[in-house]
C-alpha cells in the first residue's frame, strides 16, 4: 500500500479497483458457503499468527495520531491490544458460524395460472465502506460483506492506515487460501483525501451502496455527495429514561454502564431523563454513581435545584453527541414527557427505559421510534455482535432496507424467480 497517490493516478487506481471489485462480485455471488467460511477461518488464523505485526503497525498509527492531536475518544477507537486483535479473530469465526444469508427462499407461492414465484435473497453487489479510526472495522466489514457474497472497497481513516493494512492482508490471505478472488476485499491504497471524493462521486458504475461509519462530519458528507444509495446513521444521541418505578441498584448499574463503559462509541448514552416523581434517593444515587465514575453531569434547572453543584445544561447539550465522559440530564414528567423529549432531540439510534412498571416500559417501547429500543439494559448493547449477528458494519437509523445493526442479512437484497410451463398472458 502507498501512503499517497499522485494527481492523475488516483482516477486510474480507483477505477481499476472498481472494475476488479465488480468482477469479484460476480464470482462471489456463486461461491459456496463452505468456501466463504473457509476464507473467514483462514483469515482469523492469520490475524492470530500476525499479532505482533498488527500491534507494531498500530503503535506507528497511535504515535502519529497523538502527534497530530487526535482526541482521547478517537485514540481509544484506534488503539489495538492483544485482546482486541483476538476478539477480531473470534468475530470472524462467529461470522463463519452464521447461516449463509444468500440463496434463502424468503417467500414463495403459486398463482392460479400455475406460475410458481419465489423471492430469493441475493448479494447487494459491490459495497463501498468509508470509516474513521477503528481498524477493527476493516475485519468486521470485510468479513460481513464476504459472508453475504458482496465485494467491498474499504476506505479507512488515514490515522489507522498501517493497522488496517495489516488486517486487510490477513483477509486477502484467507480469500486466497479458500480459492476466492483476493479482489473481493480491497482497500484504497492511499491516504489522499481526494480518494474519498472520488469514491463518492465518480464510482457509481462500480458501487451499489455506500456505508459510512464515523463522525457526524464524515457521514453528513457521504449523504450529501454520494451518487449511490447510502446506509448509515448521522449521530448516536442515545437516551436513558429512569422511571419512578425503577429499582435503585439496577438503575445505577445500567446508567453508569450505558454512559461510562466506553464513552467513544455510538451506543454510549448521551442524555439521562429522570422521572420527577422518582424517589429523591434514586435520583441522588444516579448522580453520585455517574460523578463517582468520572462523568460530568450537565443538568437542567429542575435538577440543579436539587444539586446546585452540577454545571447547567445549555440548549445545545440536548443535541450533542459527546463521545466523552459527559452526559446531559433533565427532570421530566413521566414516560410521556420522556417520549416527547426523545422525539424532539433524538437521532433514531438507541433509547432505553429503566422501569419496574411493565405498562410504562411497554408504552416506551411502542411509542419511541428509534432503530433500537430497550428495557432495563444498557444502550451499549446496541451492537451487532451483542445481537448474535457476528459483527456489524454500523447502525442504520433510516427506514428503508435496513434498520439497527447492519449484519449479513442486511447486506443482501432479493430477486424474484418465476417458473412456468408455457403460460401466456392474455
């Protein structure tokens, strides 16, 4: 891989990648489940065997990222250690164990004239994935696309260039070991920013869908400039509503985990809504739990009347994805008020209700229109791996095609197969 590509060479490089991806997609569409699984298992073994090389490359990326002033949240996303690399390998094996999403009969029926019609799942084709910082996305995205029979062109962030390159090499080694085209998973071989623009605007003849995974700026640009369909989410402003009926210990444990387990992921809670009728002891325990874990709680006026030491929340806080140990908190008048707040400020990602009252919980789950709604559990479970999907390429918050974690099934489309015996339409 080359760190830079000179001027006019970029279009030649990118177009050649697109043409090879289109050819690989045709071959992958007919690949057997056994071949795809063999590629994934061989890639997982390669990740383990090349652990030292991957960690060394990651140290190079981290050193450069720190020198450039990358935020702590982004550094956490970028950092690899032995555990994270081995988790990537396990993720590939988990994906290999999933049912093949391609070729499934989704529905079938026979018409009165004898025509037999089937709706069959098929790959999307060629997918472009643009992402920032997280080198593990290279493994997850490549593996999921492969399992679903899609070729993929990956454009990782420049800060993870060397780490992703080592991971990509393992994916290619797995493909070759299984007799599948290495061009099934390609990585843009340059850190030039122009490559992103070219991928978005000049490769519609090669790409069937684009998936962005990163910050608001990246996703907004992809949605604005892409000339092919986009599957993704703009922000993850996740809410927690704690009802008066919530169990104190459960509520504290869930809230602290939802905010503080990893603050830099899109499933981290960013806003806490507290039932005004809740026991003052419950409210105090929640504030103490968050503060004790190192979280800054920015409170509305009603909450500051009880806890004047808390910094005030501004209007902008309710629309902010912090990705940091900061949470905005407000008192609300029960579940209907919480639902209204989420409808106004939410981004359709993940929301959780903490309640012992089942009627309250069911009202929340049915009325909140987000991709993922939860009861009595942490928003940090908003993850394809935790859903049993092996991994994900992101959380989709739109309403077309896919919603929530995007795993292998969401990376397929369908076609109709019609079998007849000479029928003519009158």
